[in-house]
C-alpha cells in the first residue's frame, strides 16, 4: 500500500455513508450501516495481506490452494467509537487478534487523554490495523499510533469512516509510514474540532447517547 491516503469510492460505500450522514437515520440503522460499511472498507485495507499455499483435497482432486500467511493480524480499536468498525471487521476476519486504546478528547485543548491500553502480543510480527470512525484533528489517532508503535507494531494501517484534511495532515506529519484508508475526505473542521459536513459524533449516534 503506497499511497498515504486512500479514499474508497465504491458505490455501496458511498451510498451507505450518505445514509449515515443523514441526521434522521435512527441509532439502530446507523449501527447496522457502520457494520456493513466497515466490511467493505476492510476489503481495501487488507488487499495486500501476505499469502502462501497449503495442500488440500477438493471433492475431485488434490491442489495447492492459497491461504493467509504469517501471524493473525491485529485490529486495534480506539474506544469507544472504534468498536463500530471493529465489530464489522471481525465478522469478516474472525481470527484477528484484538486490542483497545482508550482515549478521550479534552474539549478545551482538543488533545487526547489516555485511560486504557491493551493490545495483542507480538505486534512486530502482525499487520496492525488501527480503527476509529472519525479522523478529525488527528491528535487522538496520532497518539494511538504512537502507543501501538511503542508496543512493537511496525506494519500499521489506519482505517476510518471520515477524514478531515487537518487530520490527514497531522497523521502524515506524525506517521508518514502509516497509510490511511477512508470512505470520504470531508471539507474541514469547525471551530470545536468536528468534521464538516461530517455526520456528527459517531459514538453518540452509534450508542444513542445524545
């Protein structure tokens, strides 16, 4: 994966994203759409997984068939909203190892504060995909990737639903070696750090907390 930013323009991704942006979409439907879109995004972010072969028997003959190589990949969710992407991806990649980074954004400074961190072992031998629906200021995402790197990860991707130009620039400056995959690059941030046009607060809309 050579590009620092990949925007997935598949029609199903864009259609589902439009439904998610609509403020009238109810919580249950929003959660279902996020699960569906996360699987479609997962195809893009995993398309360069390493492969090998193993010998199997079909009902007709023996063959050398392609299978995934190496350690099971790691999915790291930035709590809490990252779990919406995580759930859908785990349906597609059930063998993945899972970690969590607990960060919240200080509403005054817009900087991340850590409250939880638990990730799989041997990250240095796994493709690690960090997931969070919104790449806004990029501060929380950059901090999460910092921590994942400190835990040993060297092959990292960042997967989000929406990205702001400010967040992409922040991530590129902090982690130029970490490709970003998203469904949309939106216009900008507003004065309180929310993505415009965006879809509101992903966590609140997912969990019905506002």
